[in-house]
């Protein structure tokens, strides 16, 4: 079918883009395919940066992105995709590594069709990941437990990220005040349904307000929505938070954690222009934007963008709400709408990220979803399939937010959790492409939850 080993499959295979044909003349034949089916005709075929796949995988090029598709029963372990195609997609009968950070359902469906496999998700609704209580891996060390103990690892205003390179949710926090002095990071492997400590706890400092512990790693802290995963670098970025220790407050520091090597590094960050400064309260809403490779951060008074490569927080705009906004909020980038949306404590607000908009803020009514808007530190994550934000504020109901139309749709699905933590969900509600589902960690003595909308 076609020339050499470059071939097209499926209905409508004649519709191969001419650029894909040029590719076959420039590169040696490899086991590859430009997939064009009734499902994927609209995508077209184009050159991709990845020119071959390892371990016998077939290279498919869809809309300029490479998809290395492995034979049934083979493929890399989680977290072991090559750096040039780091995103892992797993469905029933399909294992793929791709350089597309947000593989579309259309692309995945076309690969399933070509492979002749059924790779639909499980039924819509809530389900538990059995055996994933973080309490099982909390260290039994009295010198870490403070006044609350292991429970504070989740309940103590703790945030989380989706480590999309390794298909894990990472949780770090719990140290606000003297609640808990452990600085270890926890990992939930969402595919294997296992929990572990990604890092081990340092020896604590309990009698002084410090940012850096004697071993060079960060002090325990309450992390709120201050964590973001910078996908292109494979780093978790953590800004400030409330440090462990009685009345220690916020120290305004910035750290990165390499999620592969598990090494911490302190960033000597600066603010530009220098006359501006980040809030001394140490609480923010933050999220990574893969389009700009920036972490956007709202510190309740102003809006900033953090550039990892230069260690710079660039001031973008003041909040136009007098005296700032409540800190009991979370914020996410709506990639399709190009908005940074903050929700919580009775407020919903969007910041325009489109070119020339000058980061203008606007109130959102989100009529029909008072539970989400009125909650403190709700769960909020972007759904790349529906291209909208999805929020959770307890129970089996979720809220689908359209930031442009200023609408909010309630959806109630069977089998959901009970009430959220009193101190919020923060970043512990995230979407995972490999599952086409959301994952929630609600309590340390409770299994993680999976939410499928379709």
C-alpha cells in the first residue's frame, strides 16, 4: 500500500497530504504510516519532528505530530517513553508514545481504527482506584507528625500536579503552621493504581522558621494552588506557600523538582519590573500554559507569568478588584478559550490571554453553579476533549465551565465521593490523557477517585 514502507490505511486513504509524500523521498524507509481514515480526514498529514520510532513501533504522523504505536502486548513502561515523544497514551489494545502533549480523541480513534482494536474508555461515572490510600505510605516517624500528623499531607491545604511524563499525580504539602513537618512528595501512578513516596522526608527543623533544610531541600509547607508542572522541562514548580513552624508564614521562595531524577533545586527568582513584588501571603492560583511555556500565577493582588529558563516572574496586570481577591481560589488555563480562570470563595473571574488583550480581567456569573463558585479551593481542570474547564466541589456532581460564553453546566454522575476537604482540593483534581478521565485525591485515608465524563 503506497511507496516503500510509508503507507496509508483505512477508508479514504487516497487523501494523503502531498507533504507526507515528500517526506518519503527525504528519509529512509521506516515502519511508518500516515493514517487517514473517515475519522481523521480532517486532520491531514504533515511532517513531524520525530523521524523514526524505537523498539519496532510504527510511526504515524497526524496533524504534524508523531505517534509511535506499539504492537499489542508490547511498549514502554509508564514514564519510559523517549524524550522526543514523551506523552504516553494507553487504551485497550493500544500503546502509543507521542510528541503531542494533548493527543486528540480523533487522532486516537483513527489509530484504533487502523489497528482494528476497541479502545473505548470505561463507562462514564465515578469509580475508586482500589489500594491507593496515601496513608499506607506515610512515614511512621513521630518527629515529622507535628500537631496533626499524616492527615495533614492532604488536609493541610495541600496541592498537587499531573506529572504527564510519567502518568502520575504528585501531592506535596501539609506543613502550614505546625501541622506536619515531612517534606516528602507522594506519587499516585494512575495506570498501575499504586501509591509511593517519590522522595523521602528530610530531617525536620521544628524550632525555627527556615526555607531550606540542612540537606538543601525545601521546608515542609502548605502548598495551596501554588504547584504547576512545566511539561516541556519535566519539572514541578513550587512558589512559596505557608511554611511549617508556628507563625512562620510565607517566605516567598521558588523551587523546582525534577520528576525523573527526584532532585530539588532552589530558583533564585526575580520579579520584572523590580518595583513590583509578589504577595507576602504566599498563596496563589497557578497553572502551566504549554502554548507559551509559561506558568501563569495570580497572587490575589496581581497577575504574573513565570519563565523557568530565566527564573523571572514578569508582572502582567493588577487585579481590578479593589484590595485584591480572596485567596481561597484556584486557577487554570483554558487552552481553547485562551483565558486564565480563577474560581472560589464566591468569585469567578477570567483573565484574557489572547494577544493584545493586555490581560484584561472580567467577572464571570456562571449562573447555575453556585456550589462551585462558592466553594473554597475547589477542584478545577481542563478537559481537552470538550475544550472546557471542569470543576468539582464535592459529591457526584461536576461543573463544566465555558469561560467565553460565561455558562456553567451541572452534570451528576453515579458513585461519587462525599464532601471535599474543609481546606480545599486545590490541585489534587487533574485530567489524564491516558485515561481520558479526571483523577481526584480527596483524603489521605481514602482511595483515589476516577471520573469519566464519557
